[in-house]
């Protein structure tokens, strides 16, 4: 972390302003080399106050008029001295300033390096650093709220509580390891077991939110499928609100899968239009059908579109395997043309894409189907990601194993192995996976003399 790093923090492209960031011990010194303006040297200028001036290149030619702000360590995002430069938002302007900063001694930052430094400098734990990315990537209000909770440290807090429990249990065990002649009395053993089982339970509850986490971060995969000409592409278009896919009366129009993100009452949904399912000799269409079938395999939900104006056929286009996919909504389309009597008793959502009628019923059904996945993560809105899930599952397994060994009368050394594994797994969630702290814990909170 000795380098001073810099990057353009705003997205590439043309805009009113762009922002460059520079962080590290030499940030102020490097900025000073290129900055002309202000009533005093930047090092003396009050932090967090903008100063107007000009950035010049190595030859002294001005690049742009800018507003510059100094954040003195540790009161900055990274915890280091940081300089932010707001310039005009042109690709060349921001790029030239970046080049000048690098020429003056800064190093181009790697992706996520500012947040990584924030973590290493103790500004945030790992879950919070991850939440920064979630926040930026959030596409619905629900995803945003969940990311914000995590950024506030809610998940970190819960994980730290688990960690404390494990550390406490381990501290107890360590004492017995140090004085083996004493042996663990049954009461202590029971107490430790109870703690471990409780940790495993809470960890498992958190694991259960991983599905919500996945949906909020990646979106619910909703695949529109069915026979050719049923109106699948029309459905995609009407749900998107613009003509994204080609619609035509020719069966077999869509070949490539077409994916767009929509917002279903706060739930991000990846809506995927596919080729009509039918046997075909035509090579390109067959590739389309293959692609449709691949999407169906990864679907969270299938919107099975049928033409309700035609007589109901047993042939659905789905293979036997696809037909048993549990989550499917039958969509009976083209009701404006009249519904064929054979559909009378069939349970499905009746819509017309051309008239846009009852699409809201379908949206409601999608929302409900997503709800079945349990998008109910309580008021705390904690929804773990895949990494957290893996760590939590590991912690769960080892806590339970340790409890089992302990209650089976295993020696404390043996039990401690699993306990440390559990602790390591839990610690990796927030980025504390060392055993250094354990020593402190043992001697500060534990009375050896018992
Ligand atoms: N009357 C009526 N026609 C519709 C409706 N929805 C779609 N259509 C028509 O049905 C035809 C096929 O629509 P598409 O959306 O292309 O059907 P598709 O399922 O995507 O077809 P493929 O891509 O070939 O599998 C077009 O002529 C649409 O205008 C509807 O609700 N009512
Ligand atoms: Mg189509």
C-alpha cells in the first residue's frame, strides 16, 4: 500500500463533469505538482473544502479548470490522504489529467483498489466493501435497500456475533487443553455444545437468504417459452414497453435468445425471449431451439405462452424433462381473438399482447412466484452472496462437528481443530481470519484459576 494510486472514478464517456481520485501518502504532493491556484499550498489548505484552479501537464500547459478537494488521512474513504479532482467530463480531459497524475508519480489503480484499501485500513469490513459493489450494481429499489443494509454493517454485525460465540467457546476449550489433567466437566461441555449448535443454527438461517441474495444481485431468470407464433416476443415487448424483439406472423421468427432486465415491484427480473419450441430441420432455427432449451434449464420461472385462440393441443413443445419444471406460469395469449372452448377449464393467465390487456395480472403472478423463493428477509434485509454462503456452510458444518465430538467425549485438542475451522470460515466473511486475536480473547476474558 505504499503506492499512491489514481483512477477516473466516473464512467467513460462524455458528461458535464468527471471525477478523478488519488489515494496514498503522496497524493497531496503529486496533486501539488500539477495544480495551479488556491491561496496557499494544498498541504495547508483546509481538508474537505473545494479549491478552484487549473491542472497543467508536465510541460506546464493547462489541461482543464478543476475543483480539487483534499481529504486528509484518516478521514477519507480509503483512510489515506486522498485528493479528488472534478474536471469537465470529456474523455480526453479526464484521460489527460490521469496521464499527468501518473507521470507525476501516481500508479493507475486496479479495479476495486480504493475499496480494498478502505478495508485494509479498517474503514469497513469485507461485507461492507462487497456492499459498495452491490450498491453500484443495484437495479431495483429492493436490491438497493438490501445493499444499503449490508453497507451499514448489518451482516458484518451478525457475523461478528457468531465469531464472538466461537471465540468464547474456543477460549474455554483452550483452557482445558492447557490443563489437561482437569478434564472438561460435563456442565462446561454442555454449555459449549449449546453455543456451537446455536451458531450453526444462525449460520444456517443466513445461508437461507442466499437465494434472495442471488436474485437481488443477478435477477430472477424468467424464460418466455412455448410453441412458435404463440406471441412470446410480443410478450417480451409489451412487458418492456418498447419493441425490442422482432414480431411476425411467420412461425420461427425468433432464433437468438433475447434478454432484458425489468423491474417487477422491486425484484430485478431477467426476461428472456426464446425461439419457439418445435422439431425442425432448418439449421439456424434448430440452434435457436437448442438455446431455448439451455435457457429453460437455468430458469427460475418459465412463462409458458400458448395461443388461446387455437384449439388446445397436447403437444406443448417442451420435452418431458422440461415439462416437470416446477415453476411455470401458463400464459394464454391472444384472447382478443376469442378463447377457444377447449381452454375453458384450464388454469392460466389470460392476456392479449396486442391490446396490452391484463399484463398486470401476469406481473403480479411473477412477483408471487418470486415470493415463493422467500423474498422475505425480514426488516434487516440481509441477503448473503455466494461467497458468504460458502463460508457460512463451512462454519455450520464444523460447528456441528465440534459439538458432536465434544458431546461424544473427544479430547479438547481434537474438538478445537473443527472449532478453529469454523472460526476461520466465519472470519473470512468479514475479513478476519487470523488467530492472533484469539490470544487476546483468552487472556482478557478468561479466568484461568476458575
Ligand atoms: N391478435 C393477437 N395477435 C397477437 C397477439 N400476440 C401476438 N400476436 C401476433 O402473433 C404473431 C406471432 O407473434 P410473435 O410475438 O412473433 O410470436 P413468437 O411466439 O415470438 O413467435 P416465434 O418467435 O416465431 O416463436 C404476430 O403476428 C403477432 O402480431 C395477441 O395478443 N393478439
Ligand atoms: Mg419470437
